[in-house]
């Protein structure tokens, strides 16, 4: 962003004496000052590289507190996205649904909100701050998720689910940006590995919980229980989720300085004009229309102009589509092929979650070590491409898991074979997602939310669409051939991706 006219258009002016700034907050005494025409402008920046107010310089405890709250927010909405999946048969029975595509939409429509929401909330967080946008969006999610439990028709349920997904998408987009705001690149891998676990374990955890809720009570409590959980997280967020976005923090600092200057003694204030305080991130035109217009178009511009975003977005989208295809079809596999009850069949989602937890545990311990190793070999200069090695095992485990689960179910072999395949799918997904997300944060640090939003838009569209054709595909081809096609697509797109990023980007 432009920081105003070039420095040669400004002349230095005397900084007000200490008595005039006595009422200013501590640590805000050193400022650059410049003049354009008759207006005095002071540039408000951090007080040196070690300024404790800079989120990059926060204590480790404070950084992890922000990351933990962001992770809880990102666990909530993905859990809600899939928690209805094992209870879909109950909804179908109550509402008399006969169309399989419509039945699949009950689960996947929530993910369509994930496609639209990031394009709005990501840029808004770059204007109004991470914390404020997350809190309001999560409140929107709470309202619509709650009313889902009161839906009386299929149309109502689908509409309510979409609006809930719209609000729930904010935490997924902004949570990654919080990590980019607070952690330096050589510390970012572990933080991302832990944070990214929530958005992926949530959809695997949801059906386990949803299956038993639907068995013991009614499908409506699937939504009411998550709403109760949401209230608890919302309260924790109000207390512990601090603002982390540097431009917003500096803007607040500038407002404090302006207020302090305006409260000076009138006689002293009349001797020199009161300056206008401006951050390095501000342009001359600070009208909200221009700022919002630029921020809302940024994700589309990034996607259109950046081959990195296009490549990673395509690969992540395929994986996310397969992920939600598995979530919607697994209950049918274990109930129809292995004749398990709704509750017992839901336990197989533990295999998916276990694969993700295992991969996240390994990745949290190795990603930053790999980054530092290549950084040292590169003369101490870090590069986003040093995240790429993590994608190599992911590009192998993911298609292998798809094949095992598909052909295992096709030939009715022991259910453990299918669960091992599902475990590998979870492992591959989380390894790739953590790598891709950290890579994007490293490349687009200041506008990480917009970079993530541009990738998440396509990803969520695939997550919405894949469950809609899953039943038709498997009815026509069977689980074995259907999953072979998905595995071939994963190999064709995923295996070359790490090498392209490493050698050609």
C-alpha cells in the first residue's frame, strides 16, 4: 500500500517538547514528522525493532494464547460443517427427502459459505482488525447455527446452514493471518501445524459426536450442542483474543497520540499547528469506500496474477473435495457394506482424525527444523520454498489412502483396511494443508488473510460440489473404480507440485 507522497516532498520540523507530550502514552515519543503544504504529518511507527507492542515481539506465552484461541474458533465451525453427516438419514426421513443430491447438500451447503465468507472477512480483517471481525462473524454463525435446530423444511435448513457457514468461515481465514502477524518465519511452522489441526480435525470429529447425538436424542441437538460450545469459545475470545494486525494497532496508536495532542494547553497548541498522525500503511485517500473496494478485490487479483496461488489452490481444492466426499460417504460404507449402526459407524471417523493428529504432531516438530536447515544452507536467508519438502510425503500418502479405502470397501475386506486407507488420507491432507498454508503466509505476510481467502474460495467450492455427485459416482462405478479416478487426479496434480514450487517458482 502507498504510504503517501515520497519523502523528498516533506521537510523535517521540530518535534514538540517533552512537556507538551507529557500526557502521551509511554514509548510514543520518537516520531518522524513531515510537512505537505500547510499540513504537518507525523508518521507513527513502532518504537524500534524491539517494541513490545509489536505482535512479533510479544512473549511466547502471549503469542500462543492468541494462537490457541484462534485454533478453538477454527475448530468450531468445521466441526459444525460435518456433524450433521451421520444424522442425515434422520433428516431425510423427517422431511421426506428422496433426492440424493439434495440430501448431500444438507452437509455440503455449509462449506459453500466457506467459499464466500473468506472473500469478505479476510479483507475486512485488514481494515478493521482480526479480533473484531472474528468476534462479529462468530456471533453471526451462532445465530444461524442455533436456528438450524428449529428448521421445519429442507429449504429452511439449507438456507440456515449456508448463512452459518458464511459466519463460520471468518475464523478459518483470519486464524492463519494471526499466526503471520505474531510469529517470525522460522517459528511459524510449528504454530501453523497446531493451528491448522482444528479446521481439519473438526470435520473428522463432528461425525463421531453427531452420530451419538442423533442416536441418543434428535438431529436437532446436533446444532444446539455446537451452539452451546460456541458461546463458551465466544466468551474466551472476548477475554483472550487480542488484536494482532500491525496496521490496525498502529492506527489505534495514532489516534491515541492525536487525542493526547488535542488535549494540550490551548496557548501552547496555538504556537504550532497540531499534526495529523499517520501510519506507514496509510495512503492519502483513507475513505472507507476506496479501502474496502481495494481490499475486497485483492483476493481475486492475487488469484488471477499469482501462479503460486493457482497451483496450490487447485491441489488444495482437490484434497478438500475428496475430504468432504469421504465425510458424506463414510456413514453409508460402514452402515451398508459392514452393517454397523449409526453410532459405531461414526467411530470410523476416528481413523481420519488420528491420521491428521499424527501428521500434525510430526509436522510440528519437523517443519521449522527443515526450514532452518535450508535457511542455514542459503546463507541465513529464509525462503517460502523451504516449506515445500513437507508436501512430498503428502503427495504419496493421500492417493495411496484413497486407493486402499476404495478397493477395501469394494471387495468387502476387513474394515481395518478401509480405516488404514482413511488414516493415510487424513495424514496426506494435513501435511499438504499445513505446508501450503504456511507457504502462503510466508509469501503474503501482510496480506496473508487475502492470500488464504483466494485459495480457500476454490477449495470450498470443491468441498461443496464433491459430495453432490458422490452417490451417483459410486453407484455407477463402485468404490474401487471411483476412488481410482480420484487417486489418479491426486497423483497428476499433487506429485509435480512440490517440484514445480522448488525448482521453478
